[in-house]
């Protein structure tokens, strides 16, 4: 075969996907033209996928599963695509997001950075650009993370919007992120959030010391049927807990945090001081 490109499946998820498409096709003794006819895409598209020059899509993956009889199997191309799509996200986070979008109440505590539900696009982009600089994710993955943060925020404006209680560690508003314009816009976003009818915003100051019950980010979801879930993250993974016996102590600690933290009015005043550089 002329100009056959040698694939290195280990080089990237897209390369591994492309190598698998080629192998599956060759196992059937099909040419690229023959596979293209079966999935209703061009042979140029098949070539670009096999050589990782073009990323796969969900519709394309489902077409492959149909022609190769992989649909609804653990090794389907659709599942591989989903794994690629969420490859830059912590384990457990995609599952959490699905529940977050249906929750009746969301209680979150964040450390160090403004949480995704409250970020401006510019703040989110600045945060992810630093991850790209450190080599933790690719530029494409950074764009996907920013897009996901913005899609998640749509839950706040749905017809049955959840009650959202947010307690931010003081470090969230003290840590500069990007330019002064980026931070000013983010402060404005927080102040607007505090004025929404279905939200409560508090800032837990450093002076709380040991009275702060959490040292890592935590979220508690109350679902429409009043069942509870909690989600916590470490640097390597996220964990979604569904057993009420384990969630209830976390919820109790969260209520203690809210009681100890300054009121929303005092917290808004703290954000105003931060915006004016008066800390």
C-alpha cells in the first residue's frame, strides 16, 4: 500500500482510536472506500480518523458500532469516544455532573478557586490555560473544560432551578487569576450571583481556622425525591457517595459551616473590598 502511515496508538487517545478503526476495517478485509460506503462518510474522512488527523464524533462512533456489531458492548467505539471526551476530567466527575443537572438543592464548598458554577468564561479560560502551560491537559481539553463549565451553569436558569448554597474559602476571592479585568468581571459575577432569588453566597474567612470543617472541596446534592448525594475531590479523583448514612454527616458539617461563616451581606462586603483591593 502506498503512503501507508504507521500509527502509534500510545501517542494519544485519538491515535489509539484511529488504530482500532484501521484494525477493525482490515479484519473485515475492507478498503477505506468500502468502510466509507457502509458508514455514509467519505473515504477521506476514514483516512483522517485512522491517522488521527481528525477527531471522531459521537455519530461517527455509533455508525462504526453498527457496521462492526459493537453496539451496546463494553468495547464499543461509542464508549471509547466517551472515554476520550472525558479523558481530561477527574474520575467520577462526569457521573456527578449528570446528577447535578437534576438536583433540587446544591450545597458546595470550594477552596482556592471560584467553583465552575460561578465562573465567568474568562476566568475559566485563564484557569485552564495554566493547566495547558503545565502540560496537565491539551489545548483542546482546556476548551472542553471551559465549555463544560458554561453548560453546567445552565442548570441555574432552568424552569425548576435548584436552590444553590455556595460557601467559598477566602482564598477563592483572594487568589488573582489572570488580568485585573478578568478578576473584576469575576467579582461582578459573584455579586450578581448573590442577588439571585435561588442562591445564597457566603465567604469563609481565614480567621475561621479550625472551625472550618472541610479542607477539600465538597458538594452535597439533594435530588427531587429528597435523596442525598455527596461529591468530594482529591488531586487525582472524585468520589460520588450515594449512601445516606455516609452523606448525612457531611450535610451536618456543611450546616455548621454555614452557621459559622459570615452572612451573605457580610460576605458581599468582603467581595466588594477584594474588588477594590482593600484587603
